[in-house]
C-alpha cells in the first residue's frame, strides 16, 4: 500500500518478487496504491483506495485475507512511524 512508490521502497518489493519468481518460488504480488505502469503480467494491481468508502475497505480486507506475506520496506521513513502505520492498517 503506497502513495509514494519510490519513497516507500516499491522498487525493492518488485525486485524481491522478481528474485523469488526466478527461483521458482510459488508466489504472487498484489500492489495497492501508486505503481509503475510497466509491471510483470502476473502482478495484480488494485490502485489507490479510499478508506472512507465501504467498497474500498472490502477490497483491502480481501487483499489482506488472501495474503501470506505483507512486505513493508523502510526507505527515508521514520521506522517507528512506518511500523505504527502498518499496525493501524490491521483490518478485523
């Protein structure tokens, strides 16, 4: 989930995904938020979500429920703020 692809380390997430796929690791990547226009065909993109809209909350909840792994990179961000941001995104 990101509005700032480079700032939030989106390139690192994509590089990690590509490395896993090259090693035949069974995985899938779903990106939520801003992302580059050119991505591997097997990457799912959801785009920016508005947490004030019930339909967007449902999409986010579904993405979290399907996920086996949540990747959060720290790149020029306050580590505590990034960690707390991830915790507040927990959806019951």
